[in-house]
C-alpha cells in the first residue's frame, strides 16, 4: 500500500479483496465438486512438467495446498478464492497506477470482485483463476512501464509472464497483444533498451521446462487443441463472440469496461497507456478470427475496469452536478453483481435456479458441441459424481469374489475416471483408467486380458469387438448432469480379445 494512504484507499486495497475471498469461502459448496477438479486432483497424484491439456503450475499449487489442508472440497477451493481476492487487489492497484483516486480504486476492485466470469472462476479450482491473476499482474507492470518506470521492471514482467505460461499457455496471447499495442501506439522508445528483450528471455527460460516436456511427448497439447477445434468447440459468429464478452464481463459493468477501452484509445489523460487499449482490440480480433472460446479474453477485464473507473472518476469530478455518478455506478455494480451471482455460482437450489434462469431468459450455453440439459454445463458438471461411483461399486459387489480382486474400471472421460478416483477409495474401488487426455498418458496400469473390466459408457457393439463377454451391470441415471452422462450404461466386460497395447492406442482421446 502507498505511504500515507487514506482509509478509503485501504478499503479498495484490502477490504474489497478480503470480502470477495470470504464470500467465495462462505459459499464454497455450490452444487458439489466440479468435473475438472477431480481431474486436477488426479493430475496432482502424477506431478510432471506438463499434461495433455495444461501446463504444470496450477497442479503444483493444488498439490501444495492439498499437502497442507487436505483434499476436502473446501481445501480444494481455497486457492481459487485467494486468487479472486488477489485479482481485485491488482485491479485497484491498476487504477491507482493510472492516476486514479480512492473512488476509482474502489470501483475497479468492486468490478473485478463481482463480474460474472471472475465470480465463476473463483468458485472452483482450475488454472483459469490464476490466469486472471497473471494477466492482471502483467498489465499492472506494463502500466508502470508505459508511465516511465525503471525499464528494469521488464525483468519482473518477464518473470510473471514465465510463471503465467507455466500456468496457462494463453498468456502468449496477452504477450502478442502487448507487442502489437506497443507498435500501434508508436511506443518504440520502450524497445530501445535491452531490458524488454532480457525480460522475454526470462519468460522463455521459465517456460522452457514445459516446452521440453511437450517435445519429449510429441506435442500432445497441439494434438489436443487441433481435436478440440475439430470435434468439440462450437463456432461463434463475431457478434456472438462480442455478446459473450458482454455476458462474461457483466452487462451491468459494460459502462465501466467499455469506457475503459474508449478512454485508453482516445482521451488525452490516458494517452500514455494507449497501448493497452490497442492490445485489447488486437486480442479480441485475433480470438474472433481463430474461433477461440469467448472466456479466453476474460482475464483482461480487471485492467479495463481500472481504466474505466479512472475515466468515470474524472468525469464525475469535472462538474459538481455530476457527483451523483459515483454512488450511482457503485449501486449498479453491486445490484448487477447480486442479480447475476446465482448464474455464476451455485447459490440457489437447483429447481429455484432453473426458474431464476428462465425468468432472466438465461439459456444454458457451453461453447461446445454438446446437447444441453436443464442446467448450464458449469453447474451440470457438479452433479452426480458420487452417485456414479456408488453405482460402479454396486456393479462390483455383484461380481464373484475372484473377479472383484482383479478388477479394472474404465471411464470414457476424465470426469468419470476422476469420480471413481475421488469417491472410490471409500467404497473399496481401485483407481480408474481412461483414454482421455492425461489419463491416457498414465497408461493402463496392470489391467489386461486377465482382468474383469467395468466400463462406464460406450456401447455393446463397440465393446464386443474388444471383449468376448459383455453384459449390462446397471444404468446410471442423473437428471441434472450433462445429457451425455445421463442414462449411462455400466458394462461388465470379460475375456479381452486384443493385446492391451493395441487397446490403449485405440482408446487415446486427446480432446
């Protein structure tokens, strides 16, 4: 905190960030554990310099938190809650660095704490919560550099970027946007010293272990991304992509972040930081052109909230009659955040949420080529996992004792396998295997032709090409899950007819 800070400055710097951390922790249960959280816990049991679908840093963080706090749902969700608070703190810091006063800092922190995507990503463990922190921290450093700070600050920028890349590769897009912003804003002076280039070398050196891991494993993330584009992600029109930005950043907050973009690009007061406005536009156009998921742009909004908060603060101060803008903006942000919070976190009973969504005309949307159920995917994927593991255990209990002792459990995706790994130990189930993403890289273990297999999902015709005997054990029902997890058959398969190595190559699914 800056020396001599007022109590209002301290509210922005500490009070609002602490409040959002406490809110996230107080409401941590939501609808239960999320599909990806179970997968990340399984990844934390296989620490490495990379995984098929993400770099290693978030998994290392999860492993460290688990070592200290255990594996309860609360323990898993402490880190993203802290990340949400840190993002709000950095947003206030960005506003202060843009010459914003106490109101601008409070408004920036409040927007960063309550905007829909931020609330959602602070609610469960994933690399996305940390991605928000890294983007905002990089932009905070870039603001200082653009304002004439010691150019050696590029070294810190490079270090943050390097760790950010070890968390999520999309940090590359921010780097691209910043480079383009420097050129479009004609800030060539920034590139005349050696420090930005040394900073880039630092980022590259920190990212190198993951790149070497990719090289050693034949670039699995490239295959994953290609398959996701071809088979999984649904295309967005440019208008649809922009509409999703308004939803993710918050329709009630549109006046703040849109004012931030406009002020960065056209107002004399924010001219030193014009490169950030250009960076946003370049990344936006690039994501639209390449068919990226709309939420990929989400981490840039805390810095835009800061710029918009400064612009509104200056406007409110320009005429005494406009002082009402300050409480009006704060009220809009708070009321809008409260109104939309149930759409981002599991705050309401499911049936109440469905009625709430219908009243607001919120349609389930995932950005993927899946049939949607009664809940949006980020809520549907918090349902049914313990019941699935219990269903598998019931099928296991119906087997002869000698088969129970030599049992393999195969899930079609990392959610199904992760559910068995999460809830199975209490039920006496062995760890699951799967061909999906990192599970495929961990291999089939001791499973082979001599085992009885319980296979979650798939169809009889396919399984009969692999096993000599296929019988239906039970059908798993889950009304609130994603439709592809409902009415899921649980098969008992015996007498494998192909070598396990051939089966494993066939089972590979990077998507």
